C-alpha cells in the first residue's frame, strides 16, 4: 500500500504515550464470583497526523486482546464451577471438626463425624419435583404425536403407560446424576482422616510398616514405596489392645479353671468385605479371658484404611501374613527371630477368608513358638488359584492383540462401570444392614454398632478399587505350594506345638458347616493325619459371623476348648 502522507517521526516518549493498550482490572465482590472487567485505556496525542495503518493495527490488536480476555473469562468461569462442584461433592470439612471430639459407643467404636456421610444423601423435595416435572415434560413432548394419532383405546393406554415408564426412568437417571454431583458419599484419604477427623476406634492405630523384600518375588514387581535397603513401606491401619492384666511370667498365671495358661499375643484377621473393626466385640473380651499381653489385628490390603498399592500381588493372603508378622515384630511379640530359646505361645484367630492369612502366618512364625489357632467359619477349599504357566512358546500375534483389547475394555469400560455399581450398592441406605441380615443367623439381631463397624471403612478413598484389586488377585497364578488350601492346612497340622480348633454357625449360609467338616476330614485322610484331632464346634442358631452375633458365648466356648485340648 502506498502511503499518502509520511508519518511524523516521534520520540520514544511520544510513541509510548500514543499507543492504545488493554488492561485487565479484576474486581472482587464478596457476594458474587470474581468478575473481570475490560478497560480500554487510550491517550490523546497532540499530534493528529496518525495514518490509517496505525489505526487499523490498533483495532486489530484490540480485537485479539479482547478474544484473549474472553477465553480467560471462560476459563475462570469453568475453574470456578469445577471448584464449586468439587467442594459440594467431596464435602470438605469445616473448622468445627478440628475441635469436635469423637462420640464413643460400645465397644470402643466412634460415630461418624457430622460432615462425613457413608451413603448417598436424598435430594431436597423441590429438586425432586422439578426433576420429575422436567423428565415428564421432555418425554411428553417427544411422544405426544404418537398418543394423539392412536386409533384405539388400548393403544392409547399402552403408549401412556410407556410414557410414564420413560418418565420415571429419566427421572431416576436425573436423580442419580444430581446425587453423584452434589450428594455423593464421602471418600477421604487416610491423611485427611488423621489430620482433620479421627480414627474409627479408640483402639485404632496407623503406622508405616516396613516389610522385607520377598526373595520369591519377581525382579520387576513394584508393590509399595520401595526403600533404599530393598524393603517396602506400607501404611497399615490396625487395632491394638494392651492388656495390663495379661503379663507373661516364668511361672505363668492361672487364667482358666484348673489350667495354667499364658499367651504373649493374640492376632486377629478379618474376612472378605470386613475390616479389623469387625473384631471389636471379641478382641478385648477374649484377650482378657485368656490373659493375653496384647491383642492385634490389621486391615487386609484392599479393605479398611490400609494403603492400596496398584500391584495386585499385595492383595493375597501371603502378603497379609507378612504384614501381620511385621506388626508382631513391631510390638515385641515372642522374639520371633529367635529360633533357639523357648518363646511364649500366641493365639491366631481368623474368620472366613482371613483364615487363609492366619494359617499362612502360622507357617511364617518360628516352629518352636506354641500356637493356638482359632478359625471361625473358615473359607477353605472354595477358591483354587491356577498353576503358573510353564509354556515356553511366545504368544501369537492374534493372542497378543486379544490381550491388549481385553485390557483396554477392562480398564476403560468394565472397571469404571463396576466401580460405580459398587459405589451405588454400598452407598444405598440399609445396604449394610441387608447384607448383615443375610450373613447373620437371626436377621433381627443386627444392631446399629454392627452396621457402623462395616460402613466406616467404605468412606476410605479408593474403596472400590481395593475390592476389585482383591478380586483380581484371587485369579493370579499360585506363587508357591501354600496357595493351595489343602496343602496349606496339611502344613499347619504338621507344625509342632500347634493346636487348631474351628467354630461354626449352624445357620451359616456363606460357609456351610457340612463343607468345612468334609474339607478337614479329606485333608486329614490324604495326609494320614487321622490321629490329629481338630475340634469343630457348631453354635446353634448363629450364622457366618458367630463371634459378632454372640461374642460372650463365643468366648465361653473357646475357654472350654482350651481347657479340654490345649496343653
């Protein structure tokens, strides 16, 4: 373009004063979100001889800057909306929780903080009515022509019924979406629980457990936070009860009629879907009755508030037994590493699938340590992990692509859907009471404290992932021969100074008593251990969780069995 008038040469000061600029001036209002006002600042130049190109460049610059400000405004609004939804969805704590004291109910169990909710909260009635109205209106507008064109009364009735069905379905979908955004269950990390709230029980402890590297593990596995010395560190939630009346002396103390007994420690391992809190009705009474110096029990990986590593190897009974052994070492139980001197006995108590971890723990402890093993409704012989593959053939191109597609489907579609279903199932009110009523022999015996013990761990962050990882771990190939239940029980029955007793519920629907009798008898016959006595007692009228349904009677039966069978 040919310039008609040559622009006047200006100094540096004049050039800067004649330039148009755009400045962002933030304005704050306590009653409304932050706004961004755009102010155009221009200066009048004493020189009126400004060419058309200069004005055009200025306008283009202003438009570009304005577009940038619009984008910034949209980004700020999006960030503000996301922050608002996150605050409502996660229900961040308020400052009153820092000074609030936990409300303790029997036995040694804390109530939930007021700002934490294990279930989906109901929407306000106004929101429910609006949701129903909008859903009905949307369906009516989409189907009104079909209803008006219907020729017969039955066809009209049918289409009206379909309209109501679609309306209710759309209303339910809308309600689920709104609950998921604004009224979803609380999910908090252990760090938040420790620093802003409190642990679920007065017996609760949480600490980093250092676990030595397993020599049988593969070189490339990554299980937890690896330390420089090759060991692993894992945050574990467990129960600890120090019995001041249960000291160990050389002469022992008379704790049961006509019998001198003393135990250095008791260790409890919970079953599937539970946590160490399920032992609260039994842990203290049994430790007092048997005079144990200390009683312990941890949350297995995948349940409760123990850390949840990504590697599924941590979710096996073998790793749970290794964690239990390190907790015993931390609490100076029986000089575990001393294999020469005589050590005091211990009691190992397991329930359902936790019985596998307890039997594993018995094989991890020194052979010269006397062990009393108590199993409640042991889930033995139900799961059989496959043998490790010995094939040396490389996978084909087709099988490799099948694994890739299957893995992508599992992690992108199946796993998120399953997590949401689990979240909905557990986050529905009365879900735990319904589940416990099925597991208990008498459904009317389920109490509020029973429900609270099971609903506490569900607020832990990643609860659904832990459950799915535990299920995936049961499909892994066997790590050693003790992953076979038959071989595991046979090995335990051959241990010296070891006594095994089993207590069942006559109305157990999860682990039928007949199955346990047959499994134990078959193991004894296969190993020619018919002379080994395994007392099995059935508690009449009780179900899968007999120690929770009637802890007093459960303790009394253990006392009688010890008097009759423990030397």
